[in-house]
C-alpha cells in the first residue's frame, strides 16, 4: 500500500488535474494506494475541490489556518497508513509520472527515494542564492544537504516512524529527512514551471527558510560570539601590554589615553566573551529542548525500528 501526501495552499486550479493524473498513474501500477491532501488554510476554492474528489482512496484534512508546508507534511505523515509514503507538491511541479520510478527504487530496497530537481536550466539569479545557502548550511551544520533535493520523495514506513518521533515544532523537513538517515537513492527530474497559481515563496520567505534551516541543525552561530570574544580579548591584552611597555620606556605622551583605551578594550572584550559563554549554554538548552532521540535503529534481530535514549543526556545532535 502506497500513501501519497500532498500539501496544498490555494491550489484549487491544480487539484483536478493532479488528482486525475495520480489516479491514472496508480491504476497502471495496479496497487493499493491512498491520497491524502492537506489543505493548509487555503482561502480559494481548494477545500471545495477536495470535498468533490474525496472518496474511499482520496481523503483530505483541512487546517484552521495556514500552518506552513512543513506542518502539512507532518499531518499527512501522521494520517498515512501505507508501507511507503510519497510526498509531493500540489502544483504539478512534481510530476506524478515519476511515482512509478519512486516505487521501483523502493522495491529495490531503498528506504528513501529522493526525486532531485535538475537545476541546470534555472536562471542564475535563482541558482546563485540557493548555492550560497547550501554552502553555508553544509559548512555550519551536522547534516549534509544537496541542492535540488526537496520534499518530493518516497519514504518507507521505517523512515516515517523515525520522523514522527522528532518532537520539535520548528521543523526544517529537508534537514530532518537527512538527519534520520537510512539508505537513500536519488533520481533526477527536470524543473517544470508552475501550472497555475503562484509560488508562495518570495525572497524574504526564502531567507526566513534559510535561517530556520541553519539554526534548526546547529548552534554554531552562537559559538561565533565565543571565538570572537576570545580573539578580541587576546588582541586587547596584547595591545594593552604594548602600550604599557611603550609608556615604561618612552614615558606618557597623551595623558589619560592609556587608561581610557585599556578599560574600553578590556570591558568590551570581556562582555563579548561572556556573551559567548552564555551562548554556549543557550545553545545546549536549545538542543536539549528538541528532545530528539539519540539514535534511530534501522533494523535489529527482531527486525523492527526503534528509537532509543530519549530521556538520557545528550549534548550533540
Ligand atoms: N504549500 C503549503 N503551505 C504553505 C506554502 C505552500 O501547503 O504555506 C504547498 C503549496 O500548495 C504547494 C507546495 O506547498 O503544493 C509548494 O509550494 P510552492 O509551489 O509555493 O513552492 P515552490 O515550488 O515555489 O518552492
Ligand atoms: Mg511549486
């Protein structure tokens, strides 16, 4: 049984086409399936469309307001009962024709099959910022992300259960998919323009998304304070020593200069350094409050997926 989870926000015009296409693809494959649409607080006719197509195989869930695509995906995963779940966008940018290939790879034994968007044909103005983001993200973070690998993927039941054990609210799904691990394979598809409607992601929202991503997987930005404080403190001490020696040898040139500069430098750098120390603790609290499992088991002799060590101390992600 395959579950297909589709988060939709104001996709009324795309739903009928998407529905027909999914149904025809699944008919050819001839296996049991369910499609779960998550209406993420749409304000157009999306809900009406969903009511129309609902049936034994098509179900939907409608949020009271817009909670964001990440929340919609989680709701879908919680509702899904398939052995494997396919997550795809509702705007036809994720072609249903790829479903067959996703399932094929799943049957070949992969727990995560990622449909990666081929970005070669996209304008540089869009590719450059995303490249920058992935470099920054991969530099600061403990998980490795690939540009073009989005939410369009198939995940096995084991991966679904693993993802659902992460109790954090601020979810950065790309990172979480990577974080839970399991064996993964990638298939490629070409970028397709939106069928109708418009993307809800503008540059500012994307920047927000980038900050979410970077902060959800590490507290290294906080550590920058610590190092900066340390460097400035060392430099000030060196400069103060130099001035002191200078005065001892040549005598005072400008009265008061030494005391003012020395106290300014010392106070400033001690403050920055202390902030860094506080940052370390805040970072630890941040990671702890996520209460992520310490590890996820792929398989055991009993052949079941288990999460362990949720209540023990852990200081890394
Ligand atoms: N979406 C959603 N909630 C949101 C924003 C988007 O459920 O708050 C859905 C949207 O309907 C679409 C998918 O997420 O099915 C991807 O959104 P979009 O096409 O706007 O993103 P892009 O393709 O530009 O990255
Ligand atoms: Mg889209």
